[in-house]
C-alpha cells in the first residue's frame, strides 16, 4: 500500500533518487539527507505505514533483522564504535516524516551526537500507578 502524497513512499519506490545502501522487495535503506553523524541511514519499508502504531508486524520484524545486518556491515565499512537505533512516533516524539522509518546512527568515540535526556526519578506513586494500570 502506497500513499500518493508521501515522500518516503516515492523514495522507497525509487521514483525520487536517493543514496541507496541496500534494497530488497520490502525495504530500501538510504543515507539521511540531514545526518546526525557520518553514515546516518534510514530503513524505509516500501509499503506505507504511518509509524509503529500501525506498521504490519511481519514488516516490523523484518525491519529489525535488517537493522542488525546493516549495523554489522556499516560498522565494518565506517569504522564506527557503536550504533543507536532511533525510531520516532508522532510529532511530540520528533517524527517529521509520517512514513515508518528506523534511524541507524553510527556513533564515534567523543562524537557530539546528542541523544541524551535528563535523568529523572521513578517515584513509588508513579511506579504503582503504572503497574496497576498495566494489569
Ligand atoms: P523523523 O524526524 O521523522 O524521525 O526523521 C526524518 C528524517 O528524514 C530526518 O532525519 C531527515 O533528515 C530525513 N529526511 C527528510 N527528507 C528526506 C529526503 O528527502 N531524503 C533523505 N535521504 N532523508 C530525508
Ligand atoms: Zn509513505
């Protein structure tokens, strides 16, 4: 399923050119145009899903397996020291393109990639509230 107005549908289908690192029948992996670090790539399913809330589970499972393959290969190619996998869902979480994608972000010792957050505290009250609601 495609969305005719979606830029990542067009890129995944090859209708808009991209720096493609890998392609198969389900996915295209491209270099991000605004990289957080050298080699920052995106895994794009060829079918359109808005994000994690609605992606097909079989496609999602394949995406994770592909992420592992890409990270292993690209670690050799780039000589990076580690990787972050980032996947944003909805605007408040930083999603700007509403076609599911996984960011593969190579990390280099002492790089300035900022994926940190302010560490909070898990209070008894909040812990119990969530545990209760999850039952
Ligand atoms: P999000 O913020 O939705 O998780 O990530 C969207 C990502 O897509 C951003 O990192 C942005 O740089 C990248 N991006 C947006 N438009 C294009 C494009 O046309 N081509 C490529 N290669 N990357 C894009
Ligand atoms: Zn799309």
